[in-house]
C-alpha cells in the first residue's frame, strides 16, 4: 500500500476517539467534556458526539457528575491482548528480522525469586564453547545481565530482602559477592538504561541486557546478547547495546507498554532507591 492509499483510508473520527480514550486512560481523575476538548484542542460538540458513541459501546462510562472514565469493554480487549501475546514468539521473530548481530548469542529470560529462568536462547558457535544457554536453565539474577535489568526495577529495600541470606556463591572470580557492590551496579543500570554482565556468569563472556515491559510498564522478561570478550572490540560495544535496547523497546511495545512513559521509569526507579516498597517484588 502506498502513502496515498494509506491517507485515503485514514478515518479521522476513529483517530479522535482513540485520542479521547488515551486521554481518559492517562488521567488520574475523571474528565469532563470541557476538559477533553481543551486538552485535545477539539470542538466541544465533536467531543460530545464521540463520547456519546464511546459510552454506547461501553468504552467509556458517564458518571453522575457528567465526567467520564474508562468502560468495561476495554477489559475485553485487554484480556484478549494478554491471551494472544507471546513474548517468546515475538522475541524470536523480531531478533531474526531486525538484529544487526545475527551471529551473537541471544537470550530471553524471566525472573523467579533470586534467579532468572531462560525461556528462549540462540547460541552462536563461538560463545557455545564457553557457555551454552538453553530453555529452562537457571542462573543467579545477581550475576546475569537480564537479572540485573530486572533487579534495577526494584527498590533497595526489595533487593536487600530478596538477598537477605546473602548473594549466591560466585561462578567466576568476577561474580559480585557484596550487596553494596550489587546495589551500585543496579544504580548504573538505572542511569544508563542497560545492564552488563562482565564475565560474572562465565569467564570470557560479556553480556548486555535490557528489560521487556508489559502493559503496566512492569518488567516481564529480559533480553540479552552475549559475546566473547575478545570478539567485542571497542566500536562494537555501542552497537551491541543499541541493538539490545532497540529490541527490548520494540518487544515492550508489542507487549502493550506505554513507550511515552518508559524514559520516565528510570527516573522513578532512581527516586525509589532506599525507600520501602509499595508493590510486591516482581516474580
């Protein structure tokens, strides 16, 4: 389809209705017609007609005070999206299509307590001789790139609670063994937007990782790329990190994450360091 066809089939009313739903979803309190018209820079009469339709479709609820909130029909779409979303399948398809590093080892993992569990892995011939990642494999979250990405979304209180009995025995001489050092590493992850396992899991292997977020902007998976240290030239580091971050961002988008909020999450995580948690530890 060329650009002219795309424009010809564009439905302005549908776009305006979607903007209204997005605005109501983002708002901390119910909105009036005047609020929506002012925020979206639309005629009040147009907003009135659109909201009337959205109420009839149960996409919005009109309250007694004539303000609006999200309606129950939205949950049907949300449940369907959750049911149909498969982060592992999306991961496999996206990496093959979009990565600039087809020969690298690439993994996808989830967090279970103090460990990460690998749910998908594609090993390169080079790194395979040093460590073989496989589905079902478990490794300490404190050492792995994806584990550090997960832990960076927790507060200091949550991290200390998770490792109340101490960090696991090291796998290499570089494996982090001090909780204060780990907390410093997590602070760097929040600052930079990516995580790094520099030979903490296997000697001779460096991994870079990033979080995959769901529709609540909570981490549901971690993606990482691993390379032998001798294969990682100075100019490659930035390219590897860029690839990992791009794949994680696009996966997050496909899982329903609000990308407009993602840049603010790192700032929020930094603010939470040292505070007691208001949410449960991500499992």
